[in-house]
């Protein structure tokens, strides 16, 4: 089973690298193009916007195709536009190429989540999905710090060239090693789009977009936070990112098992509340290097622990349009990415310092938990009505 899912994990490795490495490269990109850190942060938002737009459009438009064919096409787009990022002559072209490279991200994870759940043993669907996301966690543990080191030491352009190579290898692995699943014979754009008429998927979208946005308020500006507030040297940033990556690796494994044993919605609300507490601690204790490292690990753990539970929650709530529903979750994650990077940058630009994004993040995580509570109440009411 695990061997069958390795191409999906490899795709997660490439996607995780390109999504998170920019956060460690912000000072380098800003320096080369003579722009501010918040302006460089727009590269993060552009990628996230690409995910949000590409996820539903690409999945709905390919609903009659075999999942394997869809995944190969998505990784082709990923490879082309990440390679283009490496050759961007100015910040405008880089902004556009980052947007375009984000288009296949959500669709890949959306389709891949459904493929993983179909290939999984009974009762282990969330763990199968977490195996796909393990590629993303390994990215944060290994390739994101490596890419950050290469960017600091040589050039950030080499980093994106390497990501393009990972995309090419993934495309070949999916084509030759991923088991083929039949295309849906009944699915079409009209039937897929019916998922947007249901309230539950939209509530899950809000839980994801706003709740996880709290994480991105923090991690989008982790490099200047660690160097300017915690007092670490710029050369240690790749190693700090490895600490966050280790937390994500551990959290992802825990989250998959948690979602298979508990109700996914219960797991989501607990993890969002825990994330809120962690961001409060980051706001108050970032001046301590030891506490900064401990909290970086903990925040990383909660950030990925929620991925599998919320993906399973969306798949269960999108019957008949599972791939589109799962891609909506990825669009929501990256709306959180865009919102977190943008909103977290506002207090920095206003002069409140690099701990201020954490305060914004607390409010976003608590709001996500509130939407989760609303969904719980709504479902309890539906059960009560059906019992009458």
C-alpha cells in the first residue's frame, strides 16, 4: 500500500518545497529586487491565489478524465512554471510565475487525496492521506531548509530550478508507478459544481481558510522574526526551518491516526484551539531563543496535524464530488496562506514589529474554531430534526 502511494508523497515533496521555501527566501528576494520584506511577501500571496483559483477550475474541468492522467498534467504545469520562476528577470515576472506555479497545487492534493483514500485499507483512509502529506512534511524538514541554504549561500534561483527538477521526477513517477483508477462515468461539471450549493462544505472552507491563516501569519515572517527578535543569525534560519519541518512531520502522522480514531470535526476544533494557545506563546516569548525553538516545533506540529482530519471531513461532506471538495480544502488552505501573509504583514508595515503577526494569527485561529463549533451545532440540530 505504501509503495503505491509514494508518487503522491513525491508530489507533496515538490509542492511543499515551493510553497514554504519562499518564506525563508524573503530577505534574499527582497534584496535582489530592492523591495521591502512585506512587498516580497506578496510572492507568497500570489502563489496562494493561484492555488485558490486553480484548485476548483482544474478539477471541475477534468472531472471526466482518469485521476492518473489529471495528476500527470498537473505536475507538467508545476514543472514548467517553477522552472520559469528561476529565470524571472524582475519581481513582476516572479509574481506572475509564482501565481501560475500555484495553479496545480490544490488540484493535485485534491485528486491525490481521493486516490489515496480509494487505495487505502478500510478504516485507514486518513492515514493514507497523511502518507501523501508526508511528502510535504519531509519538504519542510529537508528540502525547504536546503533550498533556503542554497538561496542564502548561492542564489534563490537555483532553489527554484531544483524544484522544477523535482516536478519532472514526480511526473514520471506518477505515470509509471501510480496505480490506474477508472474515470468517473457519471461525473460532469454540472454535477461536480452542486457541491457549492451545500452549506457544510462552505463552513469547512471557512474553518480551513481562516483557522489555518493563523499559522501563516506566523510562518510567513519566521525568518525576520528569528533574526530580528530572537537574535539568531541569518545563517541559522535553514536549521530553524528544519525544526518546524520536524514538527510538521510528527504532527502529520499524529493527525492521520487521530482522524481515523476520533471524529474529524472534533480533531479540527481541538487542534485549532491548541494552535491559538501556541501563537499567544510565540507573541510573548519570541525574545527567548530556547522558547522560540520549542514553540517553532509545536506550531509546526499543529499546522500539519490538522491537514488529514480536515481533508477527510471535506471528502465525507462532498459525496458525489469528492475530488472537487478535496480541492476546495486545498484552495482554502492557501486562502489562509494569502490572508495570513497579507494580514500578518500589515502590523509589520505599521511599525509594530515582527511579533505582531502572531497576535493576528491568534484571532484567525480562534475564528476558525468558532466556525467548527457552528458546524458541530448545525449537525446536532440536523440529527435532532431527523429523530422527530
